[in-house]
C-alpha cells in the first residue's frame, strides 16, 4: 500500500513537471514571436530614418548649391567683388572703373588748354580674376594662387596695351604661412608694392606693409615718382619671380628677380630688388634696393620712407629716393635724388582729404629725342644729351564716399620745373596745372 502511494505521487509530480515545461515552452514561443515582431518594427523604423536622412542630405546639398549661386550672383557687401567658392577652390572677379573730367593747361605744344576725359586720374581702369586652391588641410596648408589682370581705357573701351589682354598681371604661384608668397610671371615691380614704397609713395595706398600687390601709379603729373620704384621693364616686371613674407614680429620682407631675354646673355635686361618693412604701433617704415641691367648699363635705386598715424584722423607719409644710371661713356653717370611728403586726413563721416608735395632732382639726366628728361630706368645706351634741374609737384584731393565701393572726388596738381628739366607731360613748358572731377567704382 505504501509503495502504491509512492508510485502515484511520483506519477503526479512527473505530470506536473511535464505540464509546467509545456507552459514554459509556450511562453518562450510567445516571447520569441513578440521579439520577432519588435525587430520587424525596428527595421521598418530604421528604414524610415534612413530615408529621412537622405532627404535631409539632399536638402542640404540643394541649399549649398543655392548659396554658391547666390554668392556668384551678388557682390560682397564690403568689397563689391564677385567670389565663388567650392571646397578648396576660390575665384574672384574684381575691377575698378575711374571716370574723370580734367581741365589741363598747356596741353599741347602751342600751350593751349583742354578740358576732356583722360585715360584715368588716380589709377588705371582694370578688371581681373584672382583665385586660390588649398592643396591640403590645416592652418599651414599650401595654396596654389593666381592673378590675371587687364587694363582698359574707360573713355574708349580700348585695351591700355593694344594686343595684350593681361598687361597688368599674369602670374601663378604658391602661398602658406610658413613659406610666404612666391609668384612667377608678369606682375608689379616689387619696389612699388606695399612691402616696399607703396606705404609712403603717396597718401592713397595702404598705411601698413603687406604681401599684397598694388601700389601708386603713373596716371598724372604727381604720380611720376613711381618710376624710381621701377625695374628693367618699367613699373612691372616680365619673367619675374617674387617672394614676400609677413613675419609675426611685424617685419615684411621681399625679394624679386626678373630674367632678361637677350639671347646669349643671361643678365642683359634683368633686374633684382630686395625690400624690408616694419609695421609698428601707429607707424610703418620701409625701404628697398633695386639693381637693373638695361642694354648692359647698370641702373640702381635706393629708397627709405614710411608713415606715422599722428592722431586717429591724420596720417603723415614721407620718403626719399636715390637713383643712379650709367649712360654713354662720353656723357657720364646720371644721379637723381627725390623726396616726397604727404598727408591723409580722415575725419568722421563720408569725406577724406589728401595733400602732398614732391621734388625730383635730376643731375646729368639723359634726354629723349624731343628734349624731355627720361624716366628713371629708361634705356640710356643711345642718348646724346643731358640736362640738370628739378621737377616739383604739389597736389591735393577730396573724396566723398557713397559707400565702401563708390566714391566721387575733386583733385588738382601744379607742376613746375627748373633748370634744364623739361617734362613730357607739360609739353616742354616750365609749368602746368590740372583740375579734375571724377567718380570711381570698385568691384
């Protein structure tokens, strides 16, 4: 009897165990089904999220394209230039139009006056393309850089140099914080750039030395000082190699070499320049030395100058130039000394004012066939006569700025010469006056 009870109890326990196991299996199957359903829902949600992400990326790409198009279509508010950027690449279309009406005395050999639009008053009309390409990332990435710049006459639309489209600039180079700026091709003579005499040649340029290109010009009587900052090919260099670097301690250094193109003679027609400037607190000092070979005769210039911000609205500029040139043996060496002093007044408001004075003193200077004193760095190998005298010019201007890119101006200059100095601009007369009104737009 006892054994029977034990058997029945064992059977009951086994049945209960089987029943419990069966219930556990059902639960597991149900849990598994629920998990599979949840996974299917998660997969569907993931697909929806991926679709939403793709839509967002497409919208962002369309916005980027619209931004680039808008940048290309609209000028910068601060400069007026049109810039397009895409990743590591950037290109800018820029220019300047200077339209002037000038009254000039002794405008021809008969001594008559004329009132007419000249080529330009302050600087040549131009348009250009400049750009860069970053070859890698990082703060010290090397960039490939270029500039193509063309000058034209606003009153006629003609090229400034017939048959030469990029007569101002046509260069390619590289730039980085460590390397500086290294450029190859046609470009400004280094001596006239902001790394050298542009900071003191006249009151219209930048007060601070930099590695940028662009200095004072030769478009009227008071702009002729620029020829002392020239080269064997004038105020620009052909076949040029130019290096400039702005250092962290305020110094800006530069070096330039232009290759001559005379067959069989490496140095004929070449020129070299070294420059050094320092940007201080409220002042800049700069200078340069140039040595040029023109028709196998040596021409040299040394210059030093600078500017000082006397007060927030007044800047004074001053500079000295010493130029020598070999001439034919019978005529001896030309020796010039020149100096300039100018001021820029920028009171609060839309107006600014400039005033300047310069003296170019030439000793034994070669004459052109018409009897005018040659510009510095002219070919002197065939001259037959010389003269000694001074060329003095006083000038001034007032600008009204509509905004950062549009301005109106009035300007004047008075030229006088002494001794045997006859200026081509004055048609051989001892004095000349110019009065100008104009408008400039920079884009």
